[in-house]
């Protein structure tokens, strides 16, 4: 069991992203290890590196535990490989694809569970446990490319299960005939179709396209006018000729920026610059105290965090400072409204539950038609629902929306209630910030 990083590429060349190529170790027979080179692996590695990707190789024991189980040694090996390749990718270290073949696919998927750098999967004849299939389904923001030959019945069943269960629009499956299994598909394709684009190149193009949509991410920090140091994640789409709109994410009072772990990549894939912060007293933003230790007045000044976030995101190269939007949950929604009043840069507010205007100034702002608003609430919370309905009905703006969920879910619980909800927020922001 070993992990290596390929060093054939010039270490000074720019690295677009990384790939962890996971295979089963060669079979040992009669005390001798099989030494036949894996041509498919070599072809794939060359195509990936030619596309500007750093490739790390992980070899797992062929006689590992039954599917659905992984050893601590495998977890450690995969974690080490992902961290090493991520570090070698520099500012693009958040863009990693895991490619795995055959029985190794199950352990590769399961051991990537907590790796935030992993953004997509490519599975060659993957044979998966139900646990691995469920994990790929839960990863709504991570697409999967499945490749399999029809005579490999077990892998065909598992790959079709993954494809049809995936909720990502870019997930795909390619089914071949009489081409073998695993990375042998790569070489078989070349032999059968020598005049066509190689399968290795097709995979490399897919990987690069999916990683490009992730954008560039880094942790940032900035100061508010009253001395709070605010930490957050800044995610920017790959540089293009046009300036892009920006979206600021504000969590609720009982959570932190990580409640938006799925929404972040969805927004970047849609072409937004994203600033997802821990506002005062939460997460890492605690230089002046923790949230529940703060006075009521100090908590209310979270609006200053929102104002500072607008300034910070607007100052980033490539961001259109005239098209800024917010997604706020409960107290985060309050901060978004109160921090953006009078700021013409803010064009859209998605207010998720619990928000009620504190005064006439806020009500006038929300119903002025100068800012597009998405109101989201749950039926069981009657006062909030009635207030949001009145605001919606009083607004002349045609892009303002009012969504009511059944039951009593609040805040980020709504993300778990309906897997169509976060994509709906993204689509609405695309429309609201397009003008």
C-alpha cells in the first residue's frame, strides 16, 4: 500500500488542479509480484498532466476488507495523498478529482468523505457498496463520471445506480462493449478506435471542465469599523473577460459559515464570486468575544459585518461592485437587510426565515422595488409567514419571491428539507443579479 506523487511535470509549471489516481496493488502470486505495467494508468496520467493537472498515485491492497469498510491505514493514506497533491496545487489546492478503478473505487470514495478539496469523481468499472453509493448521492455539489463495459455486470449495475441517483446535472455515464474493465478501458479504446480522441483525453477534458467550475478559494479576514476581525471563505470563478456578480452568505446565530458548504460551490459553478463569513462572535470571528457572551447591542451590530463584507467583496478584482447579493439566515437575514440599506451596490436579498422588519425604514427599503427579495419561511411560524407575505404583496418588483415550506423547519434546516431549494436560490440570484 503506497502513495506517490508524479514528478514528471516541470515543478515550475502552473498547476490547474489535482487528481488522486487510486488503483489496487498488483497481485502477488508464488512470492512474486506481478510486474506487467499498467498501460491504462500511464496513458491516463499523461493525458491528465498534459491538461495541467498534478497527479498523485495511490495503490491500495487488492485483498482489503469487504466493500463498505475501510481500514484506518487506508484513511490515513488517502488523507495524506489528498493533502500532498492539494499543497502542490498552490492556490488551486481546493480542486481535486478522485479517479478510481474496480474494487479500489469503494475505498477511494469512502475515505474521501471528509476531504473538502475533493470536487468530483471518475470511476472506471467501480464496484461499490451501498454506503459508497449513498455518499456519492449525498454529495450534491460533486459530479461523478462513470465508465464501464457492458459485460462487467456487477460494475455495470453499480455504475448505473450511481448515475441515476446523482443529483448533479454534470454527472455522466459511458457504457462500452467488450472493452474489459478498470483502467484497461483506456488502452482498449485506443486499440479499437485509434483514429478517434482517446478515452484518456476525454476523461482529462471532463475533469478539467468540472474543476474549472469550482473556482479559486481561500480563507480571508478583514476588519469592521468597530474593530471586529471577520474570517470567511472567498471563492472566485476562474478569470474571464467579464466582471461577475458577488454573493455574501450570512449564517444564523447558532451556526457558522460551514452551513453553506454545499451552497458555496453551487454559486461558484453558476459564475458568482462568493464571500461566506463567520460574523461577529461565531466561528473564527471571536477576537472581541463569543456570540452568547455579547450584549444585545453588540450582537445587533452584526450589520457592520455585513457592510464590511460588501466593501471587501466589491474590492476584489473581477467582481462587479454594482451587482452584490446576500443570502441570510434568521439573524444573518437581519444583518443583510440592515447592513445594505442605502447601499446601491446591493441588488438582491434572499432572506431565509425568522426575519421581521424592526422599523418603517427597513419595511420601506424592502418594498421600494430597488432591491429584489426572496422571502422564505415555514407554515408553522405564522407571525413570520404573515409578515413576509405582507412585504411580498406590498412590493412592486416582479422578481421578488415568496416561498412557504410545510411544517416548522427553520434556517438551514430548509436545506435538508428539499434538495431542490439551494439550486432554486442559485437560479433566482442569477436572474436577480443579471440586470
